[in-house]
C-alpha cells in the first residue's frame, strides 16, 4: 500500500489515497495501530484515508493511533486539502470535505514555487470553516446539568480543576491555568480522557492565556496521547476563552508544533481555523 506522511504544526498522520488503494474496512483499525507505531511502523498520530464520496468533493476517513475512529481533525483536514490539490485530484481552491457525516469547507492558499509548475503552484496554508461550536452537554457529550459547561468544577485524580466543554465535531474539555509548559500531561491527560463524565472519552486542552489575542496550549488527544498540535482543540480553546471572557474573538494559538489562527465569528456562529500543511515523505508498506 502506498502512503504519504504529512503534518500540520507537527500533528502528523499517514494519508492513503482511497481512490487508488483498497483496504478492507475490518482491517483498518489494526492497520492504523500498526502504521502509527513510531518504532515498528511508519510513525504517526493516526491514519487518514482520502476517499470518493457523493456528498462532497472528498471524504476524510480518520483513525487515531490506537485504531479508534475519530470524527474530525483540524490539522488532518488541512493536510487533506493540500494533498488533493498538490497531487492533482482537484483543480479547485475551494473544496468540501466530508468527515463522519459532517461536511467542512476549505479555502486553499496556492503559491507558486520554483520546484513546482508556475501554472499550478502548491498549497501552503488552508482556512477551514469548522462550523458552529456545540455547547449542549448531551451533544458533546459530557455528563452535566444545565445548558452549558463553562468554568465547571471537576475532580480528576487527587486534584480539582475547572473545565469548559466544547465539541467541534469531537469532544473537548478546556482547562485554563498557569505553568502549562511544566505540566505532566502523561499523568494528567489519561485522567480526563477516561473520566466517567465523558462517555465517548475526551480531548483535553491545557491553556495559558498570554494576552487577549494569544494563548499557549498543550493537548492530550484521546486515543493518541499528547500531540504537538490539535486543530479542533485550538478551536475549542478559542470558544472557551470567549465564554470565560479571557480572550477576543480572534486569537493566535501557540502549540508545541507551531501556531494556528482561530476566529469565532459569533454573529454567524462559525469558527474558522487557518494554518499550514506540509508533506514529510512518501513510501510503501506491506499490509
């Protein structure tokens, strides 16, 4: 099976062209686990198939590193946009991508470079309409009373935290505090991911507000562990920052792997994410 390794702010995935490569559905979870292994496989945060679909221009079928199916990945979908344009699967700089039943709309920034055709160029950045944030507890899902979970207390391990919960197509718990760079996410992250209040597990963002337009964030992703970036997590953190009156509607998120620009257009109730996407290498693996 031929594959392409790509990354967005260091959030790396293995991409497979589902138009050309056929893999039995039952084998995909195990393939995701094997290919994501950084010692015995290719090494990645997960596996993404780019498939044909009648509901959009392309489908993104995503698996976490542990083989579990994921609904959405902000960094992953930007890389899908770059993949399909740079590899000639589309000539459009505005495309629609289906992921887990939801269609996202992408705007591709195409620039000419010496090593590529001047007529075509290559994608350097992608802006994604991530849709409206979901705040109702039962839809996130999180066990809670009331219409929203904003700055709500939760006990994880021996400590009490305060969380704000948002879904961007996948569940997030956002925690604001100081000293984010020093946190032991390998100890804290699993306590939230597997907490009884999150029936589908949860992605957890640990956020330090630098000023009203800049935040520092680390993330523990369900099914993968700490990653260098999480696009949907940045969107959730931006929404949580506004709900807690800590940040403006437009922010820049500093991550271990780079930066993303996030805007919550509250009038339209749409979150936009803008950031880079890059190829790492290509290869072939026996399956």
